[in-house]
């Protein structure tokens, strides 16, 4: 006999069926979303434009590059100078590719003498070593980047596909369009996970006509159109909707207004990074980005972690909260240093919250900017006096602390230079070991002293490190043995001398 359901039972059954259908639909949607999320592939494109000045990019007819700036990050920075390396293409592109400074990769000029790519390979080679299943691509019309001619290649033979053309670099860049066409086809129709594409004609225009010329702006405009080809090729990929692209644009050095580079002027040392991608705020501007960060960012984008093997930091890395950098809004322009351009705001004597400067032993007078420990930017400090190794302070970022007895002595004074930078009191536990880390750049001469001192619970400071020789652009790590019963520690950086050299410290951490 067939079962007869009541109206209420039918209603309950119908409701249950509807709920089941809704649950199945929700599950299917969740599964589809998860599948879509899982299918997203991270990719990176680095566009290198030789010898390009950021301010001229802003002034040129360059809608694609300016569009990337509006949609992402613009970061202006400065390079080294001799004796670390010349502001030329060999060291510049080696720094970009390897993510380490010239004191590691060994390239000081365009002869490539001393190169050490075996220990410090390019980022595409690092990707191949870590994840050989990923596809890598490099294209350039300056031979050392991708071929064995003239001291190269910067990008090794481990890269899956390399295109190398010989560019004339005469300001017209006859090979750049061929690079753009070939790279666009590769980006659109093939499957590169990480790519580097180089254009050389802006540098050619700089040499022929100068960075202040209309021809230089025209060259930027032409390269901008070719960069646009690459961007369009990426967007026209059949799988673009399932991909997460990070686009980086950078240069190897700047140019003087009259044309030329290789020296230590701020124009020749000028570089930049433009970046667009997930996690990069539109229209953002940063002052703590360095050229070595290009390789670090490219590696991070495809999931390769080189650890401490490179000097760069990925753009998406958490802010290290360096207290010196908080001083940038308070920086002021020159007072006595008339060689520094009047518009450059780059120093202050006011320390960050919790820090202090003890000038009780300082002489009086001297150059105002350097009367005791100051806080400054590279753009400001390095222009106080060129070619005395100030340009080599590459491992400091944004604002750093500087004690400069050499510059202080350039104006009449009484007494000598003796100033101490003091950290806040940091909590510690007795019987443990703490690591004091910081970036430092110390230029030594007999007659000056530079000491790191430590005090616990307000006790007498004791010396844990003395510098008696140059310590150029170094990362320091000092192990501190915390005595039993100690609950706090305070660090002092004391520098003394007169008409000697200088000492900088940055990013001081206790970990």
C-alpha cells in the first residue's frame, strides 16, 4: 500500500530538499572558488631601461610608465660610486640582476674584471636552481646582459631562453624594437614565469644629447611605447585571468644634464624602481627602496627565498619600523653646507622618540649640520663632500644616524668632536644572549675613536666593540651576554675625533 504523506510532511520534505540544494550549490561555489584560487599562478616581468632619469620620465610623453606609477609604486634612490664601483652599466645591471652590491658581485666597471656570478647569480638563475620547472626568459640588446661577449653574461646559460642582439645605442635604438617584438611574442604566446627585458636607447640619447635634451625625452617616449607592447602582451595572454603578475621597471644609473655617467654626482647616481602588482598601493611613493630590491622582489613573487644570500628586501616585506625613518617629515635644508642644493631637505639633530644624543663633551662651533650625531639621508649627506667614500654607504636605507668630524671641522670651532648616540632602554632577561644588529659605514683615520658601549640596569657603560680600521657598508651582529639579574639594556655609539672621518649607523635592533 503506498505511503501517503501529510501536507506538513510534504512541506518539511520540500524544505529539506531546498536546503540540500542550497547547501550543494554553496559547496560547489566554494569548491569552484577554491579551485580558481588554487589555479592562480604568480609571475614577474622586470623591464630594464638603461641610463634613465626618473624626473625626465615624469616630463616625457610616457603614458605607460606614468600609468604604472599611478597604479603602483614609485621609489627613487641612489647608487654607490668609486671605489666601490663606477656608475656604469656593468655594475648597475649586475646589482639589479644579482640583488647584491658590487662589493659582493665584484663588477666595478664595464670590463667585468672580478665578476663573481658563481657565488652571486642573477635572479633568473636562482629561480632555475630552486624551481627548475619554472620558465625563465631574458632579452637584451646590450651583449653582456645575455651573451658571453664583453665580459658577460650577467644572466647565465641556466636561463631557459635568452635573446641577445647587438644594439647600436646611438640614440635611435634600432635593436630595441626587435627586442620589444620578440619579448612581446614570448610573453603573450609562451609561458614565462619570470622575465627580464632590456632597452638601451635612452642611454644612447643621454650620451649623444644629454639628459636635459628633447632627444632624451623622445627616446623615453619611444621606449615607453615598447614597454606598452610588453604590458599589452601580458594582458592578452589567454591565461591572464588566472595569473598574478608583478611588473617592475628600473634603471642601472642616471645621466648628467650635459650627458654622461660613471662619476659620483647625484645625477649619475640616480636610480629608481617602479612597481605594480598585488599588495602595492596605487600612487604610493617610498624612500627606503634600493636597487638590490628588484631581484629580491622578483624572487619572492615566484616563491623563491634566497635568505641572507642577497642584500635586497622584497617590496612586500613587512616594514622593519626603523625609528630613524620616522624623522623624514622633520628633515630640514642646509645651513652651512652650501654645496648641498638648497631644496634638499635631509638632516635633523632631533632624535626619534626614546633616543638621545649626548653632546656634553662636544666642542662648540663647527659646521651646524654635523655638530654631534645627526640624522640624514644619503642624498643630503653624500653631497656634503663627494669622493670621500660617503657614496659607499649603500646598506643604510632612508634616514640614518651620522657622526662626521671631517665636515664639522670645516668651520671654526673650539674643542674637539665627541658625541654619543643613545638608544632607549630595552627589556632583557638576565642570563640570556641577545644579538645587537645594525648597518654601519665607518671610515677610519688615526686619532679618532668609534665605540659601541652597553650598560645594564643603568650601570656604567662598557665597550663591546671598537673600530680601529675601515668598516665599509657593513652589517654588524654583536652577541651580548646579559648578566644575571639584568632587566634592561641601553646601547651607546660614541664617536670622537677632529678633522678625521665619520661613522654612520642604521636599523639598530636587539633581537
